[in-house]
């Protein structure tokens, strides 16, 4: 049986006097094409949702249902998107930080404490707690992982409509054998990350 994330990290922050704890996570650091997307989510206290866990362990249908529940019931949800050109300019880690910073700034009300999955945000002047594998342990980070993944998958569906020959709807920009074949045959499009070795 898979363990579900809980609110222990949020409760630790509340005990210390923080009121608005945001979980932050990203989707799309590894693909060869498309943006990196981050989400930040502030959940109400005692929020529960059966089946919530790291978005990578969920089916597309499960993620979509959870996304609807999170967006409908969260105190605040923010999303940040950084495109392939910015990834090439800054590198993927800095682009991830940019997307996460955007997501945090989109929150209303703004948070006073962040829980992140192993990426610190030096430009965000809030107290931050890093939790390795946070999307499997912390409920608000798990919620953020679902929002980020669903948002990115929807963007890649739009990318597929523009560039159907690459098959983005199927592989979402990851370096599958089929994607690499199409890349070899067609060369990169504007959505490809040219700084990533297989695209280079």
C-alpha cells in the first residue's frame, strides 16, 4: 500500500506561528522539449484528499480529478511557466527556480512559509523548508506536483496541435525512442531545448 503525504510539515510551521504555508513543486525538468512548469499551493488546515500522492505515481485521469479538487478548494494556487528559450539561456536549475518564483508570486494571499522538494529559492525572501521527495511526504507539495504536471501536460497537448509530427501528446517532450527518431528526422522545432545534449 502506497503511503499518502500528510500535513506534518505544515503543522510544524503553524506551531511556529506561520499562517500561510505553501507547497511548491515543478514538472518538466527532464524533457527535451517544452517548458518547465512550477506550482505553489496553500491548502486549508485539515485538508484531506484520498489518493493524493506524487503526481508521477498517478494516472492522467487521477491527476485531472485531483487537479479539479485542489483548484476548487485551495486557499490559493499559483503557476509559473518558463519556456525552452529561457531554459537554454539560464540552464534548467535556474529556469526551475524562475518558474517556482513566478508560482509563489502568483499566490493571493501571499504565503509566509514555503515547503519545497529539494530546490531552494534564494531570490524569495521567505523561510523555506526543503524536503527530499517532498511530493510523496508533504500534502501541499504533493498538491503542487499535481497542479504543475496537469498544467504542463495541457501545454504539451497545445504543442502537439502546433507540431503534431513530433508526437508531443504521447511523450510530452521526454526523450522517448519515438521522439528521438522524429528529432533525428525533422530536426528541432522552436519548443526544443537546444542546450540539452540529444537536441544539440
